[in-house]
């Protein structure tokens, strides 16, 4: 019985990490039209979901530790 509970807890823990895993894209440094330099950085992969962006409230940027503040309108 203890093994079953441990197995179930391990599965839940593994799934929680899989759900919070961040798919990232490296963005190279570039210069904007107005001359502003933007340093290279990581961003979450593009998709159609607003909720899984690092800047969304409830999420945290895994690279900076900064918590998201944006809410969906």
C-alpha cells in the first residue's frame, strides 16, 4: 500500500513539473528602428495561449525569477 501511495505521489509530482516546464526560445540581440539596443534574452515559445506566458499573473520567469503581472483582458 505504501508503494502505491509513493508511486502515485511521484506521478503527481512529475506531472506538476511537466506542466510548469518552460519551452524557451533564445532571442538574439538586435537594434530597434529608433536605435535602441536590445540584448539577447530568452522568451517563452509562441503559441495561441496567453495563460502560459512568463509575464502572465500566476507564472514565473524561470531565468529571472520575476513573477508575472499581466492579466488577460
